[in-house]
């Protein structure tokens, strides 16, 4: 027995070494329909689990030790014009030091981490906006000029205030969730011109919400040739939990946009999903539920590009939800490993991991030391998710509206908030802003007539 253990350790050492030396790193391919994009930067899990520090967001390179993730948008550049007209970025628990006299983070220590991810065949981009972002322009000329700022700070240009030092990111992502679209097309067009003159490929993506057309970037999507869109199928009536309802689930609408409206005939449409039940107000589905959704959508639509997850910290804390998604994209089986292990998919041998599972005949499927089976085959939600029908549900009779404020278009509401509107009491089904109670968005449930 002792000899067997020693041989196993020797084999593992050799396998790791050979895998590191001979493994060919696959370069990123935007045309693929098996890509997985996972946001990093906001420590989403830590924000809702402040006491579980062991599962808080790790440095970006931590998520690049296997072949599961293909794209990492860094979230977020949350303000276009801050002190000294430079942008500000927010990276939660990762970086807090700013350049002197600015609100721009100096995270140059992340340069080697980013370059490590890029060397592993992944692309790393800068996401602009976010749910609370203050982004936008007053004119087309202002937008066009801002392209040089982004190029110099994050991409192929040069500046004394580059947040990630020598690292050259691979593009930008537009996660615009408020404000005007003025200047966006001019900004992106000017930026694309700079990218086309660069020394490597650059990419421009967007993250619209699933109601079509998106209120905050829909016009821009129709006028500029994005490479991919990460459609957020959560926190809305068209979310993943309503996949079985053709009146709600609207991936086909986005696929039609890709094929008939987008200026880029090769644009890819991703299914954006929460990586755990705590990653969004609603829309999370289990791996066993998500797998057929992914594979059926992939088989039906040529514009399908893969899956986007919010976010890395949530995925890793949720039994490596990202692995189950990647398995679905590759046509494998759902087998998320325990939270204490990290498993790699490779055609040669595992690379560096926290815990490595080695088989005597390496295969191209993900291997794990423990298989977790989920028996549910219907679309369900966890106890922390909220679902509802897309249209308001009227309740007979009258209800008390004492102390309930009137609905206001400028206020952001979350699921469970109550308002009065049109003489009725309404309850928000999920996050909502500027969507009228009783409107087509389905944001509000009608609780009855105010007494």
C-alpha cells in the first residue's frame, strides 16, 4: 500500500509537469458558441455574505487556473468624469489606492495577474457602467474624445495613470443601466478605430437587460457593430425561470435582432445568468435546469455565443457553478465539485489547482472527485428567489393603502416594495425603475383597490 501511494504521487507529479510543458493554450475565439464570460471585481458573494470571508472574491488570477472561463469583464468603471476629469473604478475588496489628486484606482499590482490570465488564452476587458454607474456624454463630440481616454488608460495607449499598469486589456464591455445614450455610438466608433490600429485583437461587448429593446442601450446596439451581447436573463419577467413560457422567455427576439438588425452579422448572443441564488433578486436556476436550456438554445440559434455569469465569487462559492455551465456548453454532464476543490478540463493533464483529480487515461471531459446529482428537472427557484407572471395580477376586493407612498418614476424599487398608483396598491416583483405599475414590463403585482 505504501508503494502504491508513492507511485501515485510520482505519477501526479509527472502528469502535472508534462501537462504544463506540452499543453497547448487555446486562444480566445469570439466565433465559438461555447464561450463562458464571468464578471469579476465586485465581490458579489462577499457583499451578501459578509461573515464568510473564506469565499470572498480572490485576485483575478485565481480564476484563471483552469480552462473553464474564457472572458473576464472587470466590473466596474462606474464614473466617466470624476476628479481631474478622469474616470473612477470600483473593485470592492481588491483595490483601494488611488492616484494622487484623483479618484482613479491605482491597481498596478494586478498587471501580472491580468497578464497571467491572458497567457492562459483568456481575454480580460473593462466593463463600463453597472447598476449604480454614473456614465454618459452630453454630445457626440464628447463621446468621440473620450475614446482616447479609455484607449490610453486601459488598452493600447499610454498614460501615467494606467489603473492596471503595463497590462493591456482586451477591450471594453458596456453595462449601461441608466441615463441617456447620447454620444455612445460616437464613442464606440472612435474607440473601434483606435482598436483597429492596435497590435492585437480588441473586443467590444454589451450587457443589455432581457426586455427588448433595452431602454438604456437599445438604440446603440442597433447602430454599432458589437462583437457580443451578454443579455441579462434575470431580475425581469423574461428571466431564466420563465424559460418554459414563450410569452416571457425572449431569447428568440434577441437572436432575431442579431440576424436582422445588428450591424455585425456575426454578433454573438450570450445567455446571462446569476451564478447563485444570492447573485440576483430572481432568475437563478439549478445546474440540472440550466443545462438543457443551454443546449437547446445552442442547437437552435446560430447566433448563440455561450453563457455569461454574475459573478466569479458567486460561482465559486456555489460549488463551482461555472464548471456545470461549461460542461453544458461542451456537451458533458453536470458535475460541480465540492467547494474545497478546483477541477480542470484538459486534453493532456491537469494544471495547477487547489485539488487535482488525475485519471490514468486523461479525457476531454471534466473530472471530479465527487459527483453531486440534482434530481429536479423542472424550472424552479430557491427560497430566496422571487418569481411572478409578466403581467400584473389583480386581487379582488379592497386593501388598506395607509402609509404607502405613491409610485415615482425616479425611484428604484426592489422586490417587495409597495406603492400606490391609479388608486390601487402595487407590490414590486423585482428590481424596478421607471416602469409604470400595470405596464408591459410586469414589474408590479396589483394587490387590489385602495380602501
